[in-house]
């Protein structure tokens, strides 16, 4: 079992990162092999809508995404962790998610080479917002859940937490446990 963690926060060591580390620790405790990708440390351009990937299944942009695509394909589960920026996901996470279009043809069907490796793949999400009302992150949850529904991937859960100051989430035992438990689900 392989679990891939995707950090969409530009703040390494911040609240989203702390919760992702907890989730990956839970996955590892469940017996999974884990890996974390920090999107802010990768060169990822936005989709150019050139549609070349519709034919080939390979993005025409020469950056880190083709390597990340391979890691997604190799994983059994992917846990995304992202803070709320202006009621949405960060630019890093949005560019990453938009680039999933390389997995699809012009009719938005999985490329035949990818479907066997994506079928049954499980997707989880962690969101952190500065608002005490964690539903502020609902638009992000909607994006990921709808992506799963549209593509036939398996949604296995979300952790929505609130924290503002860097590292503040480390004092929220409930959020830490929820993230760990999400990771354990991913690792089984």
C-alpha cells in the first residue's frame, strides 16, 4: 500500500503541513509506504488549455507535473492538505489539480493507459482555515469530492480544521487525531 501526501501550502511547517504529517504517520502506522510532495517546492505551471494531452495523455508543459502524475499513478491513496486562501485553495494546489486534465481525453474520459492505475484510487483531503467556522473550506471540499464523483475515484474522507498562527494546530488534539485517523484509513 502506497500513500502519497500532497501539501498545497506554501508554508512548510505550517498548520496544513503538520496535519498532513499526522495523516502520513497514521498511514505508516497502518503499514503503508508514504511519500510527501510539497507543491511550493516544485515548478508547476498552470494549464495552458493547449489540449495536446487530450491526444497523448502527456502534458506538453515541461515542469514537475509529469513526475507528480507518475507518483499519483503509483499510489493507492492520495491525501491532499491545503489551507484556505480567499475562500478557495491555494494557487499551488489549483495549478496541480488543473493539471490532472492530462489524465483525460477530449471527452473527459480516462486515457486507457491511466484508467487501470486510477481505478479504485482513494482520495482524501485536509483543509485548514483561519475562520473558526471550518465550513469556510467547503468550496475546496466540493472541488475534490466532485472530482472523485466525476472520475470514479473513491472519496475516503476529509478533515476540516481551524487555525491561524503558524503551528497553532499542533495544540488541537482533536484535529491531530482526525488527521491521524484519516491517514490510517488511507493506509489500510
